C-alpha cells in the first residue's frame, strides 16, 4: 500500500487529469448520449465524484453532509445494493444538474476527501481511495472513447483537439514468436494495485504456439475487406453474421468510404486512412472473422499473458478467445463493491493489454478488460496466433 502522502498526490493528480480531458469540450458536448453504451461526459464527471462520496466520505466522516440529496440517484451507475438510479439510457436527458454544478460537486468532494486523507490514517480508507482512484482512471479512458463517439457521430465530424495521437507505432511486417508449451502461472502476484478479477494465481497448461509480434494493421484489414470478408458467411459466427447484416456493418467503426477511398475519423478529425497503423474499433466478431480469413486464430488470455513479455503492447485493447470467467477461488468483495466485477462474468470476452486512451500506470500484464463481443467504440484491435 502506498503511503498517505503519495496516495493524496495520486488522488489530486487523477482528479485534475479527468478535468483536463474535458477541457477541449464545449458545454453542449457534455450532455450528449448517442447510444446506450456511451455516457455523457457530464455524467462521468459526476459518477466518479459520487463514488468517493458514497463509498468513503459518507462512511468515514461523522455527520457528513452530501453536496446534493439527489446526486446519489443521478450518478449511481449499476450498484443495485446502493439504491435507485437513473436508467442508463436516460443519462443523456440530464440537462440538470448543469455542468457548472457538477464541477462544483467535484470541488466539494475533492476538498472533503483531501481533508480526510490528511487526517485519517486508516488502512480501510486508503484501500478504498486507491480503488476510487483506479475507478476514475477507468472512466478517464471511457471519457476519451465516449467523447470520440459523440464527436464522431456528429454530422460535422468535429475534432477533439490537434494533439491526441491515436498511433504510437507504425506496422511494417509482423514476425511470429515461438512460445513453448508447458505449465504457466496466471494471475496477479505482486503487492501493487490490481482488481479482484486478476486474483487467484493458478496454473494453466498451454500447447506450443506462435504469436505475432505486432498487431494487425489497417492495410491487412483493408485486404480482408477487399477480399469480400464481410460477405463470406463461412468466416463468421452465426450471431455475428446476423449482427453485420442487421446493422449493415462492412468496415471498422469510424471508417468512411469517400469517393472510393477510405478515410477514418480520429480525435484530430477526419483523416486519410493510415495503412501502417494498427486497426482499431473492431468488435470481437470482426477480429474472429479476420483471423478465420487468415487461417489463424486469436490468442486465449492465458497465451497472451504467457507471451506478453516478448512483444510491445498497450496501443490497442486486444481481443482474446477467452470468455470472461472467474479465476479459481475468486470471491467478490463484501457489500456494494462486490458488484464491481463479478456480476459481469457472463456473455463477455476478455481483452488484454491497454490502449492509447488508457491512463498512465493503470494497466499491467494481468489486467483483464471485458466487453460484449459486438462492442467496438473502445480502441480495440487484434493480434494473431498460429498453432504449432
């Protein structure tokens, strides 16, 4: 556990960073919710604040006075055991509270939490604050991807800013790394922060396999499109085939075919498709179909963890072939915080790595992200595996 001074610094830096992400926005941008999976930026600002108020301040400050009596209803997300909440699809209808009121709420809670940390040496408080910090870091990534979806679905395709780069490294050609089969230990072993879904170190038996040292590029994915990949039913799961046909999916999210050439929307605006950049904003369905077309496959999350030290990662969340399931001896935390991960361990796929939107020092080799297989608004990509 980090000492209180370090924890306070990290807390204040995290709170400031969230607001820096929102700095390029106009006030009209704060309330937009184009689809159910995308929350308005104003809601993220309030929800991450509510988390500290609900789980820490109200429990550890005697006679704590909440900033507003309705904010626990407005900014609760999915914590059934905490109380009633605004239905997720209605977050975009919250013209009130105003943006300025939400920032006042943030200042109020940040100040109260800072005082608590300066006065309270309880390990329980420090543990909860650390969870709250990483919870807010998760929402910083969601803020970036949600803002991109909000602006990227505006008919004017406005840019977010001129500085956010979505590409860390370009891709020439990939080579394959040989990984010997055997028994590997999986799970978080260190004393630093992790989520409960990473705990439960256990052994898995892997066969020999080859894993690509680079992600699949836009150029490679364009070849799949041009070869009729979205029209070949034999490459797709039945559910995926229904999805691409019902939703008219024929390219990654944010790709636009203009005068016969693909362009893609980025946080810097509409750009010509960068062929040597890693493909992004694809669903698990699309990642699987591409791998089928190449005669290869996606790695399991265990293969990915066993091999991750041999390649660079962190530019795109990487779809795996693994269902999101509990590790051996997994136990949920008591109380409402037990709803954080365990209740979602059904009908989702694991992603590993991180992305250009992931905050610094927030990911690690054992981090288990998870999404439903049709979702693609996050910076998702794929890495291929060959059986040996």
